[in-house]
C-alpha cells in the first residue's frame, strides 16, 4: 500500500501533522504510520489510531513541538511488523485497556472483547457491555498492560463478560436486545432511551417514556447497550 501512495504524501511520515476528524476534533502529533484505512499518530503522550474514513484533512503543522527530552514511548500495539489496518488494530487491542471516542463529548474507557463483521463489543466499567458500530469509531488509544481503568483491580474487570450470544452483524445483534430497555448513542437525544420494540429492515423501533414509538435509522446508530 505504501508503494502505491504518492511520494509527496509519504513524506508526511515522521513529521508533525494536524489531523481533523469527524465532529470537528483536531489532533496534533507525529504521523508515525499510514495504513490501508488508518493513520497512526503520536501526540507526545499516546498513540492514536484514527480510521481514515473519519479524517477530513491532514497537513503539516508547526503547532506541534515535541519536547527535546521527551521519552521515546514504545507503541502499545506493534504496527511495524505488518501492514497496519483498522481491523488488525482492533484485533490486537482485544483484552487491552483502551480509550475510544465515538460520539458526543464523552470518551469511553474499557476493553474491546470481540470484533464482529460491522461492530465490536466493548466492556466499560461504567456502562458495562456496549455494542459499537465499526464505521462510527473516530479514534482509539491503547494503553500499556500495566494500566487499568479507574485503578480497578483486574479481578473487578470481567472483560469477557456478556450474557448474550454474539451475531455477526450489528442489526442481528440489536434484535437480541428486543423487549429490553436500551440506550442509544449514550443518550445524546431525549428519544434515544426506551424499550426496544422491534428491529427490522435497518430500522429500530424504540418506545419512549410516554409510550410513543420512535423509529430510528440503524445506519445512524453508533452505540447500543441494555440497562
């Protein structure tokens, strides 16, 4: 893939860049790798893995200045042994404490436990088991093995816990939550908390507190979890 990229584009490697992602978020750092569908950025503290589908633009910048005495931090995920890709990063991050950003003004801390066709399973000590669509993950930061969320002991983190069998697609997995109380997209809309009545033809029927059925387009749903 790297040979197919233009020489000028590849000259961005190992230089300070600015990357704007969906939602108007901006990241500064050293561009350490370019994969088939992902960028790897080091911001001086963490390695960010940013799916290219959410990168609106990137350019060289003078705004990022790395400290001369900065410690060379090894990437938690080895991305130099093979061509890096979004799915490979997710698979390698399984069971590792990560921070992710999907929507709104909140980042999520927890563990990726399974990666399916178009979604992944995420265990959060706060929200418990969440199902998150691959297409809506904006960035991921993996931490070293010694770090745990909220300083919790690993005995208190059932990272492989989920009582439901997993379906290959997000739509089929949502169907397994029918007749349960669920929250969509971290409840960023008043109509995104309710009783999941039915899932059909990429539609999700949710009954709100007043008993009204609201129909959501499943293509625009980023996160779902039961409560």
